[in-house]
C-alpha cells in the first residue's frame, strides 16, 4: 500500500514538472555577435528552467547544454559581421543606418526562410507536441514574427538594442516625444522647443522610412515562405504578445510602459560565469580598449594609432589591454605596457578589481556591463545609437567623450587625467551601478516569468492602442472639434457684442437720437 502512495506522489510530481516545461523555438537570423550574447543568455536560462529549447542561429553553442538544441545553423548564409568592419566603412554607413537595418539586416534576411532547413521547419510535419511559443529578434527582419501564425502560438520579440521608433510603435507603446528622446536624438534632460521639434522629426522620419522600405518586401516574403494567406507585415507585427527590450530607467530615463513591453537590461551580465585568471592582475590598474565585435581598431589611420601609442605609454606602470585581431596591421612602436589580443572576455575584464578605465565605442551591451560593474569610461561613438548612448553616460559623469576624428595624444591625456585623478567619475559609476542593480527581481527571472505568462495566458497583454489610428491616439478627433466649436463660440459672442453696442450706437447717431445730456455722459466717460 505504501508503494502505491509513493508511486502516486512521484507520478503527480512528474506531471507537474512536465506541465511546467514548455517547448520553445528561438529564431535569431541576424549575424550580430553582440546581439546573440543576449539571445544565447536567455535561451540557455530557459533551458536551465526545464524548458525544451530549439534554436535557429548563426552562433551554435560550442558545448552541449541540457534541453538546448541548435536545430539550424545559419552560419555562412550572410557576410561575417564579426571583426569585419573598417573604420572607413563605418563612416560611410553612419548616415544611412535605417536603410541598412531595413534592407541588409531586414528584407534580405527574410529570404533565409526559404532555406531547405527552414522550409522543413515551417511547413514540415509537426511533432506530437508542437511549440508553445516563438521567440525572435525585433530589429530589421520583422517577417519572422509571422512564424507565430505558422505554429499557431504566441510570439515574443526580443530587442537587444534600444527601442528604435518602430519597436515601441508595433506593441502600442509609442513614446511621448515631448520628453522622451528617440533612438536618434542626441541629448539628455529637458528638451527646448527646437530639440523637441527635432526629436519629433527624426522619430517619424525613421519610422516612415523603415515602414516604406519593409512593407512590400517583407509581406511578400511571408506569403512566399510561410503562407499565401498571410496578411501584411504591419498587421502581423500587431500580433506580438510580448516585447523584451534591452533597456532600463537608469540608462535613458523614466517613461510610461505598458505591461506588454518589459525592460530586461542586464540580463546577459547577471548570467555570466566567466572568471578572469589571477595572472592577469595589475596592481597599478588596467585600461581596456575595444571598438566592439564588428569594428577593427587596427583600421584606424596610422597617425591616429601612433597618437594612441604615445598616450598609452604615459599610463605606465598601468597596463593597457587592447582588442586587436590582426596585430601585423599595427604600426611599429607598440608601448611595453600595452597587451593586444585577438579576443578578450569582456565581462571578466570589466568585473576585475584592477579595472580602472574602459575605452568603448558606446555599444549598448558594453555600456550595460560597465554600468553593472561600476567602471568609468571614455566614449568614442561610431554610428547609429552609439552617439545617444555615449551622451547619456556623459550626463551621468561616468564617461568622457572623444569624437572619432579628434582622437589624439592631447585629448586622450586629458581624458585619462580626469578619470584617474578626479574621483567623481568613479563615485558616479559606483552610484549608478547600485541604482541599476537595485530591483525586486533579476532581469533574467523577470524575462522568464513574462515569457511563461504569455505561454499560459496567450495574448492578454495586447494594448487597445493598436486598434486606433495615430490621430485618434493624439486626440486630434477630440481637440479638433473642440477647437472649431470654441472658435464658433468666440466669433458668435463677438457678433452679439458688436450688434448690441456698436451697431446700435451707430444707428442712434445716424437718427439723431442722442440728446445733449446723453452726449455729455458719453463725453465724460471717454475723457
């Protein structure tokens, strides 16, 4: 009898575990390494929570992980973006970033759905238990949101970058541009009239440009690769159940958020378990220099590199760690206190107790890591949202900015002297680090909770704002008639006053109806 009780208890426990485990499909078609760090962290954590995770990616795991399967390897389907951009190329694309995202990183990537492996996944026979949710990136290729219709499941969209204008728009959380700067607005604090005008213009310019470039192409891709009955991409975007964005109030300020848009900045930092070997310690401190996973520092002009050498040499006995992929492309004269490596584990370096200064291009992932570990920075923005990112940290007095074309020995020396000798920058970094970490639940647990919530409850977080036109959301259909009625009322009152006083007065004067007494009274009032 006791054996039966034990069996029943174990059976119930097993059923509970099975019921709480979901099948999750992650599709990440963009080959950006920095983007993938966020996706990989989330998917691995979901697997650790007992969910069965299948992933389509350019970056398969190097070590097997329980419950985690890389089912389709996209590596080689597009150009390699890791350590493949020169500084000169970045200067050329800096003014066309929306076009780059919409076309090269959007429309073109939608064609990956036509790969045989992807077609087998989309249209092949379903297993006994199909997926419970699709998680995909929200960047340029929004066509992958259509996979939710293919599998008849909710879609969770994950943005590893900041909220581009088209991100908040599709979930019904449009920003109030009177005080919330968009991704392309450089500046912090209260905006004056001209800044608000520029904020509105740049926001809607980017939104309209992205929509016009992706509407026809991505709609056609969904109908070609998923189903001929697919609606337009704009309608499919509105079917997203949840958006996770790599942001936090400490980064860019407070703004209203609907429940369907969840900020998860710091998610990848909390999950890092890398440790820097103790042999890399420097008792005098370490300066770390990188321009991210895409841009090669060695492609800077030779004269600029020599200016950097001179400034770095003055930092001795402090050590300088620099990410250089092709050391042979560097000019001669590398200082002895400078160590160059083709790959550097960034988080362990920033977390190390000897870390003093982080020289960065302003990529959001690296900034969040520096914020988490309380590291002062020098910011050299290159393109896209990096200018806004750098400006936000300059305002916090955690960073000193240097323009790309102004990198020289003097500017670097001044920046190093400020960060080393003025304790304010370190204190500010520690202060904002504490604010960033002070939260009721970790970013990872928060993300996982809302993903599971959507799986359990479906599209209940959908905002009714998606059912209105922009002019209705702006209350123009209310303010417009009110303004017209007010104008009519004012004009009507004016006519009444005019008829009662001025017209009657004129008629009286014309008919000679004023006697001498009335005239004297009027004269007295006037004079």
